[in-house]
C-alpha cells in the first residue's frame, strides 16, 4: 500500500453534531509503513454555503463563507514507520447557521487534514464532515402561543346569472411547534349555495428559497389530509391533526442565501378557495411557565407570489383562487334561512398509513409525501417539483443521512400541471384593505 497505510480525522467522542460557539477537538491519525518526510501537517476547519439556480450544477452560482481556520499540528520533519496522532482544537463562531442540504444548495461544514511533502513528492489529504445545529427557541418568538386564524369569503358567478357565496375559515391552536408535536387544525365552511363543494384539503407545506440572481423557490408538501365536501345550504366544521415530523427549523438564521418557511394551506377544489396559516418550526418547545417577551408585529412567512385575481373575492388575512365552477339553483343567499351544521368526515390522511405512524414513532425517521407545485409567470421566482425530505435531519443529536429508507430521495422527472401558489403576505394584507 506504499508509505501511507492510514490517514484520517477522529473527532472527540465521535461527535458529529455541534452548536454554534462550541469547541471542536479531535486528532489526525496517521499510520505509515516507511519513513515519510513532510514540510508541514495542517488541519483546516471550514463552514460555507453555496446555491445554484439549477440542480446538479458543477459549480455554485453564489457562495458565502462563515469561517475557515487552519492549524499547523506539525512543522517540517520525518514520520517514522508506525502510528502517529496529532491533536487539534477549533472554536466555531456563535453566528454559524444550521447545516442544510437541498436540491439547489447546501450549508456544509468539514474538517480537512493535509500532509505537505517536499517538492516532487506526493501530497496527502483527508476530509471529514460534521454538522451544525442552531437552536430556534419558540419561547423567544412573540405571540407564538396564540391561535392563528384566517378567513376567505368567495362570491362566484356563472354566466352572470347564478351566484353563490362561500365562507372558509381555518384556525390552528398555536403558531409554533417542534418535531413530534401536533398541529390541531379547525376549519369551518359555510356553503350558501345549492351546490355541494369539492373536497377540502389541508397541507403542511415547506418553502425553501435559494437566493441567486433570480431566486428559486422549492416547495414540498410534508403532510396532507383530505376531507369530504359540504352540501349546499349547510355550515360544517372539520377538525384534524397533523404530526410535525423531523424538519429543519424555520428561517435558517445566520445564512443569507437560503431561507425556510412553513405554512398550513387549506383549500377547496370546487369552488377554488385557499387560505394559508404561517407555522414556525423550532427545536425548543414553547413553555407556558417562561415569561413571554413583549408582543410586537411579527411578519408571516412569505408564501409564493400569485397572479392577479380573475374574479371577485373578499378576503380577511387570507386569499382565494378566484376561478369557480357553475352553480345550479337560486342565487346568492340561498339556504341561508335554514342553515344546518354538520361534521366533515376525513377521507384520507398521509400520516394514517401504518408505515407512517411507525416512522413518526421512531426518533430517527421521517416520512414525507409528494406534492404538486405552482409555476408562476416569468416575473416571479422559479419553482421546481421535489419529493421527499430536505436533509440532513437531526434527531437526538444524530444526523439522519439521505440513505435512510424512510426518507424519499428527490425526484424531478415528473411535473404536474401548473397550479396557482398560495398568496404572499403582502398580497393578503392588500386584499383585506
């Protein structure tokens, strides 16, 4: 095998996940069969982010570096046959963002060791990756414990004669969660027409924005539940729960090239009505016994931009997709006098599959479902279709690699017919005025 039999990096206690500001210690291990002259043995500790506008590009379009430190553990000498160990220590900055990997970019941390040999001799190098986990404390987010609600009222007309009215209200029990907690969602529908609505769908959606010259937005549906429609002239209520799987925390604080947002999306297929609720994902749970910070306006996570409405709608802290199917029967207000209430049954739930329940019960697993994405006009950001989980995940200090059998790999071979994306926060506010 030549002179070099072993050349590797070992981190103390085999630790792989660190917090910003932690000290990283370890040793460079070398085993050689013959004497080896060297000019220096160095170790470099580096953290950086790179993003691109297309997947699988050979080089990043934009990069930023968080730190890069080099330490010389041995200066000019000769390594004798046998085993050698050289200790090292690095201090990571407190502003370093969490590790992240996606189809259009990643935040990566690695340790590299080099053996510089005299001229005309072969140099040697080795590398070891580690992960950074920056905590998001939900107790520091104002109003995180308060319910989040939004309402959309949809008036739709067919051939300028038959008119219907529908009100959709969605409410979550609070605004922030950690993996393993349950999002409790309550939806109310008041169907003031004579036509039965289409199915109602609630989805937990992740939006990742990669900031290049032209921003690229990657959306995926993390979990989805579907309920039955509501008959004409009836008011109905739908209560469902969604378990938050292992997910990167909201924001990716410390990184200026990648941002992560989450939101609950509740929609009807017929007539097309859609509302969104912002959701914060952290890794330190809300504790009601901790004093709360003063309340202040908190901007909601930005949802993708959408084209201008093509119909008439009135929205309160939410928005609608204005196209609607034909409505049969009397005009606006029909059935309002004798409105009856009912409970909406659930038709399907992506987390009710036995394998899904087993995945959520395991601390080292995650399961996700495919999604359908919107592709806006040329003036908006680019969108892609992805399936599966964004990696790496962290569970009890252990990174979960993409090879995990319960994490579906990204798939870009099939595209759905474009649908309109959820409204942006600014669009929602302007529509309400």
